[in-house]
C-alpha cells in the first residue's frame, strides 16, 4: 500500500510558475534534503502525518480543481511518488512538481506524461545550497518543464544567467526568476531581467505573499 508523509493539503491559487493565479490543490510533503538560508517552509522539514493514496485523493477531490501542485519539503523524497502521479494522471489532473534540484528528476519526466510539469529550482549562492545542484537533471527536461532561480542579490542573478547560458537552458524550457522575499525588490530584479535581454525568461512574483502577506500555511 502506498503511503506518504504529508505536512498539509490545501486549496488555493497557484502563487508561482507559469500557472500563477489558477485555482490549485496543493499537496505539501514532509521532509527536505536541503536547508536553504531563505526557506519559508521550514515547518515542513519534520511536521507531518502518514496518509494513504486513498486519503489524499479523497481530500483533493473535494476541491474539484483541475490543477494539483506537489510541493514540500521535497516531493522526490517520497518513495511512492510515482504511484500518486499515475493516479492523478488517470484522474486527468494537471500536475506540477516543485523540486529543489538536488535529486534526480529522471523518474518523473517521462515524455508521455504530458500532464506533468516539473518546476526545477536551481539553487543560487545566497541559498548556501548551490553546491547541491544536480546539473545532470538538465538532460531530462522536456519543453513544458520550467526552471526557477530565486535571487537575493546581483551575485545570485549573475550566477543564474551564467548557468542558463552555459547549458543553453532558455532554448529548452522557460526560465523563471523570483526574489528572496524581503531581501530583494521585484523592481530591481525586473530591471536585471529586462537588461539581460534573454528569450524565454519571466519575472515571477509570489502571488500568495501579496494576497495573504501574514499567512504562513494553507496558501
């Protein structure tokens, strides 16, 4: 029987990526293999309860949302994740997987899984986790996947641009740039993105932090 460690399941609007603003069911898993300096979900490191596949499906079915976001923590740490993905595909859900970039995405980027999108978060220097990036993941990206860089400084942005150029990422997928909340302004990052004049790039704001600035969970 498939089991999962769940921190929370909730219904909200997607706050990030190219599907920002779309009503979405979120499944936040417990556990993470990274400890980013700017993490805003530290409560998901350890807190959680065991859920069966059936319990998860029952909960998200009540939301009646087409989109489901698998997040964390780190979803790829769940040993039965593929079982859940296959079930969600059978239910004709549109699925996004938010992963930290240190674990292989090979098993969740099957070309026939058109309903599954990976959001690959490549860690920048200010995260203190950039040495954990698994760049072999770029080999498994499909055209509809996305790469995210969270930037807290110009150093972070320059690091991101170097990675994009070195691996020609913007000719493979869309690139998202987001600020470290409270450390860098969206205006400044927007200026850098515009000046870079790079195709397939997008400034991303954390919509949920604008709508519910004081909420830590359930948004």
